[in-house]
């Protein structure tokens, strides 16, 4: 091992001599480099080596390169790069190769080598690194794409990039991203050729026998990629993604028309197609003169939106499904949310949306999320009768949806509709108890403002019996708060005593009772101790903060500091695992006044 290390150090002596000779480094700095490099080399030759040792060595060598670069700029010396930088770059690449050979599965290590090569090494070295990486990681499409882009951008080699994409498709014949980037590559290649042809024509050079193929210049290679891609992946969303890529280039009108025709002929069973075709109508050119006034612009926008709706209408006739109606409703809702100062346009958008919502509901194809939007619009427009009607219909149609029940009940409460109490009971019988907490909260909020305290208390007691842990725990917390706000301390304490054995319990429940006790004019320490002791029965094995709060309480104005030692001893006895360690560190910070 020592011989190998010594040989490697001797191999770098020529470059170090050059560094010293040209004045980039001092003798002392060169000796320091030799000492540090020797230590790093020995680490790489130990019986058990760590990845971090390789990374440290690489980073050290890169730091030397960066320092050389800065000092060259400082003394304006730009010679002997072959004798100084190149050996260092070669050595770093060698260390990377040794590391990636040992840790082949570490993709980040490979990519670090690529990043280094892009900054310091030659372009051919980048290709070699990618080639070695892909031989080990052919199952990762992103690496193939990265390698192909590197060939195109760093080496300006469309042919090499194309070969990489073709090889990638052998491993990933149905990968959308690979096809998308391959399609983009062919269009970029076409754009490059068109620019070359344009530059040559401007220079009026004689091209001789060499001619640019009209088929290639018009994007036929990209068209072939498209045909192959859609033969493998028959999805409207994928076709639209390729069309969006083609639209970036200004010479692809024929290709875009071909893709659009394919989309309209073969993908009409997908709502995404209709949604895309409808929204294209918004991009149609407007009439010239009328766009100079706000009313004229609003009129033009309204015409475009009407054309969009005509396409959506065709879509729902051809494809009467929930996804199709969802696209239609989403479009109308998005247009309504757009700001406009022209009231006529706003009214038209609202009327259009309400009509679409009603028709989708009538066909039982309205997504439950949109019932809330529907009710909000009806409430804001003051249409009480229709609001009640829609709320009742929504509860019937989506009887298992908590969000629909909440939105509908809120609407009925705001409109002052009767029978709300019975509807709350219906809701709780239909929805999953584990999801029912928002309904309980809404019911309590409504009851506090409209019902008697006895009726509100009855709701609390029903909530306490819920099979859902989250519901019963929050009901206890809310019941305690409500008891204190309506009946004062005595009622709150009575409620606490009645619930403290009703499992499950939350820490918040106990802490709230402790706060209530401390809010009294003359808090009783015995009561506080009882509340803490009961809380510790539930959480004493895992909650170190509760023990610390108990200690702080004894150190407070109503406590007895001599009890703190006993509490600390008990905490150490009861707390388990990480909680005990955390308690020790927090208690030490508390004693030093830093907590």
C-alpha cells in the first residue's frame, strides 16, 4: 500500500514544481499539498474505505483547481495548462472512476462526476462517463434523457443524441418522457438545420452537391417519432403534450395540423380532448376596432367563451360522463372568477355556469366538489328558494360526503330554513364516523346560537359517545370550555370530574382544566396537583413536557419547591426511552435558566 501511495505522490511532483516555478504557489504551500494528498491517498487504500474519503479527496483537488484559477487571474498568467491543470483534472476523474466502480448504485456520485466534467474536463470525457453510467443504470429514463441532452447541448451532436434516445426506447418502450424529449430533439435538430440553411443563403455560398432535405426541414423526422410514440401510448393527454412541444417552433404548422387531426379523429372518447379543443377557441383572433373599448373587449371575450361552450356542448352530447361535465363546469367556474368591470359579462358568465351546474346535476354527473361552489353563488346572488332546493338535492345525491353535508347545512342555516336539527341527525347517520368531526363542530356552532343550553348539552353528550376517537376527544375539550363559559368554575369542574375517566382523553383536556383553575381569584394548589396527577396517569410515560410543567407549577407562587425533587425522581422512573433522555436535557436547560 505504501508503495502505491508513494508512486501516486511522485507522479504529481512535475505539476507541483511547475506551480512553484511560475509563482502560483509558494514552497510552503506545495509541501502542505503533498502532506495533505498523502494523508488522503492513504485513506483510499485502507482495508475498509468510506465513500466520504473519496468525496473529501475529490473536493480537495477541486479546491486546488479553483485556487489555481483565481491566482492565474490575479497574476495574469495563462500558460502551461497542460502541465498544471490537466494532470489534476485527470487525477480527479480517476478518483471518480474508482469511487463509482466501488459504489455503482450511487447515482448521485455518477452525476457529480458529470457535473465536474462539464466544468473542467473535455466534452468527450462527459460522453464516456454517461456511457459507463448507462451501462449500469439502463433502468432510469431520466439518465438517458440527460445523456442525450448533453450530446445535443455540449457536443452539438444530434446524431449521438438520437442514438441515445433510440437505445433508451429499447429499455423503456412506453415511457412518455423519453418520447417527449426525443420529439423535442428532432424539432431542435430541424431548427438548427433551417438556421444553417438560412445563414448559408444569406452568405450566398455555393453548396455544390450538398442539399438540405425538404422533408427533414419540414419536421418529418419529428412526425415519425410522433407516429411511433402514439402507436405505443394511446392517450389524449400525451398527444396534447407533444402538440404543445411542436407549438414552440414556428415552422411546425403542418405538423401541428396533423397532430390536431389525429387528436380529433382518434381521441374523442377522452374528455381531455374536448377540453383542449374548447379552450383553443379562446386563442382565436378578435375583431379589430371593437377591442379599443371596455365593452368591445368584453363583447369579444364573450363571443370566444360562447365558441368554447359550443365545443363543450358537442363534447357532452358525444361523451356524457362525469369527467366531461367536470371539464365543462371547471371552465365556466374559472371564467366566472376572472375579474371584469363589465357587469353584463359577469352576469352572462354566472348565468352560463348555473345552467351547466343544473344540467350536470340533472344527469347525476356533477362532481360533489362543485355543489359547494353552486351554493356559494346562489347565496351571493340572494336566490334563497333555489339555494334551499339545491342544498336539499345535494344532501340527497351525496349522502356520504361530509363536505357536501357541511356546505348544504351552512346554506340552510344562513337562509334560516327549518328542520336543521333533524338534518344534522341524518347527516351523522350517513357519513363515516371517522370523518364526521366537521359536522359535529358545525352542529355545536349552530346550537350555541339558536338552541337552549340543555339542547346544546345533549349534543355534547351524544358526541362523547361517538365511535371515532377524534370526535369524542374534541367533544370533551369543547364540552369543558362550554361548561366554563356558561356555568362558571363549578360547572367546569363538575364536567371535568364526570369526564376524566371517560377514555380516550387528550392532554389538551387536562391542560385546559389547569388553566381554568389558575384563572380563579384564589387557585388551589391541591386541585392543580390532582389535575396534573390525573394527566400523568395517561401521558406520564411519554410526555416529558408534562413533568416539566408540573415542576414549574411547584416552583410557582402556589406551589412547594421541596416537592420538585420527588417529581423529578418519579419522572425518571416513569419516562421511557427517548422521552427520558429528552427530559434530562430539558430539565438541565430549565435549571440553568435557558428554557
